[in-house]
C-alpha cells in the first residue's frame, strides 16, 4: 500500500497546476464547510498546508492561510445572514432550525452565558473549539447581534483558526519527507483534536444510578 501511494504522489502534476486547482478547491471546501458544517474544514486546511510546505513557491503557505481565512469568514457571514433572515421572518426559516439541531440545549445555554460575559470576543474561542462555532453563532442570532458586530468578532476568529490548522499542517509536513505522509499525520491529528472534547463530555456525563445522575425508577 505504501509503495503504491508513493508512486501516486510521484506522478502528481507540477506545482503550477496544483496551485491553479488547489487554491480554488480549498476556498470552496472551506466556505461550503462553514455554510454546511459537515465538512472537516480543519483537516482540509491542514492538508493544504502540508502540500504547500513541500512546495518551492515562497508564499505557498501564506496563500493557504489567506484563502482559508477569507473563505471561512465569508462562509460564516453568509450563514449568519441567512440565520438573521430566518429569525426575523414571521413564517420562520429552516436556517435557525438547522442551527438548533446542531447545538444541544446545554451548549447553547453555555454559549449564551459566555456571550453575555465576553461579548464578541467569545467568537475567537468558538472557532478554535471543535463544535463550538454553531452554538455561539446561534446565541448571537438569538441576542439579535447586528451583522457588523458579528463580522468584527468573526474576522480575528477566522484568522486564528486558519493559523492554528495551518500550523498543524506545517508540523505534519516537517515530520515527514513525503507530502502524503504529512497529510495523513495532519488529518489524523486534526480529527483527534476534534473528537477529544466530545469524548471528554461523554466521560464526564453522569450515568443513571450514579451520584448526580438519575436513579432508575
């Protein structure tokens, strides 16, 4: 399997072709992942950073950072705008409902408390926390935060997010000589970081019959 992957990587198109296809693809995937939160956009950015790390173009990593941050910001703004229209609509909209489906009541309540305490600065932490963006965005919508205020808080959040996952890609690229090996390492690390908070919450959740949990009837 490894030799086969190595042969495939060896037949990759030249860097100019990779960049011509890679940057638009990166933009579309990140923007789409911001609108429809099912794409692991962090892994996409880390993988792109690994490939850029092994390229000879001097600003390849900078382009990955800029494209990722701009795509994430525009995707967030579009999703928030759609959510605002749904909240203001008399007939309702599927966008706020879709956001509610991805935000558990306890996560939403926690996001609302943090929003009251820290205002828009909580957006930075929410972007860096796995599954933390949607509850905070929904809390902003319910608080009727203007789009301009949301954008000012979301811009540094997207920059920090793109830099974080870009650094993960650089780490994966520096540990391995072959780009595909770095991509595998970066994706694995990204998915691990994304899954740890959910695992931690599940372990801390009281079990029925335990102190603090619900006793069986």
